[in-house]
C-alpha cells in the first residue's frame, strides 16, 4: 500500500484564514468592523487556553474581539442579561459562549438566548434545524472544518460510506448532517452500538469524536480508509503531558490512506471556521440592514 497521507490541518486552516482576512479587509473598506464577543464563565484551564487562542486568531485576521470573563458563581439570569445586551449591540456580529459552563447554569437556555444571526457556534436550535434541512446556516465550526479537510483529501464525497463515532451536539450530530448534505451514506456509532468495530470496518471515511484516548486502532479500519481524528486528550507520557487523539495513530497508519495527526489536524480548523462564521455573520447582518434601508428608502413613506 502507498504511504499514508498526513492531512495537514495547519496548512488548510491557513488557507481558510487567508480568505477570511481578505473578506475582513473588504468589509473594512465598507466601514464594517467584524466583531466577535467571547464569553467565558469560570476558570477552566482548557477553556481559558481555547478562548485565548480564539481572541489571538481574531486579532490576526482583523476581527475585533470582546472578551467577557465572568466568575464561576455567575447566575443564569446575569449571563442571559449579558447575552441580551450583546444581541442588541449592532457593533457585535458574533457571540460565542465557551463550553462547558459551570453545572448550575442552564446551558440550553443560555445557548438558545444567543440570536441565531450571531450564533457563530451554530448551536441555536434555529441553526441546528436549518442544518438538518440543508439550509445555508451558521454550522458548528469543528464539523465544518472536518468536512473541509475531507473534501480537500477525497474530492467528491458522493456515495461514500462515512462512519461518525460519537453523537455529541457539538461534533457527532452536526457532522452527520454535513456528511449527509455532501451525499455520503452516514452511520453514527455510540456507546450503545453493538459491535461498533464491525460497522466501522465498512467505512470509507471515519470521523472519531468520542473523547477516549487511542480507542480506535487498525482493527476498526478498512484498508484505504480516510480518518479524521477530532479527539484532543491530554495523557501522561512518562511524566510528560502529551496530546493524543481518539485514534491510535501508529496502529491506524498501517491501514489508512490518509489521517489527521493530533495535534495539527482538526484543532486549527475549528478556530479558522469560527473566524469564517464571524465574517459570514457580519456580512449577513449588514446585508440585512442594507436591504432594510433600501426597503425603507423605496417605500412610500
Ligand atoms: N467547548 C469545546 N468546543 C467548543 C466549541 O466548539 N464551542 C464552544 N462554544 N465551546 C466549546
């Protein structure tokens, strides 16, 4: 078999960000300054790192970022109040609520409070529903990034059998919806699936999003499969901390045609698509305003 291709998420993310930067520059020419508000409740160390990276990346591409760090004892009411103010602020185009939230906060209520137009994570039921109907909505960033890598690696996805391992709202379910939209035949495996290996071995494309370090080895994979590893698991490696995916990379390499490494695979794509969604949200909001103002100007008033 040929040497497996290592799918370079850093290079792909750089391509996406280049287009984002160009779009931001055009928006600046029209006096639109795309802005992303990021809300972090509490001090979860991993979330703090993610938020810092999102803010840094936004600045690099010319998107204004507004950070709201709230204490871990913030009430749901207080958080809803902040979201309402950000929704009403026409200088803010995207609102991202970093997950997980402290257990006492009503997560669903908070996510539903974000205006669907500003929901750059694609977690609002309006966007979730639109995605499953095949409408052009703001779609979740990680699955969008995975789809981009798959199209770049495989070209045409039509008719391919894709197996998604994991059924989270953030990755598994929207990933399945995006793959269906790309005309794949999709199977979703989860903790209650009997004999998941046997089903996975039928897949042309495997998306691993379970959050269990190195769970998927060569015995799960058909020769020539393309594997996208969404897992980012921190593991102790002889005293040193190291990131590993949900796929046993060395074992998988003996079977696959292509695979994403961890780190450097899916990770950079999530932030790139967050930036892309922020620009899309800014464009949509300003187009809506323009057509509104045109409608007002051409009306009989
Ligand atoms: N926590 C882990 N992944 C994500 C994500 O994609 N969006 C948000 N808001 N929080 C997360």
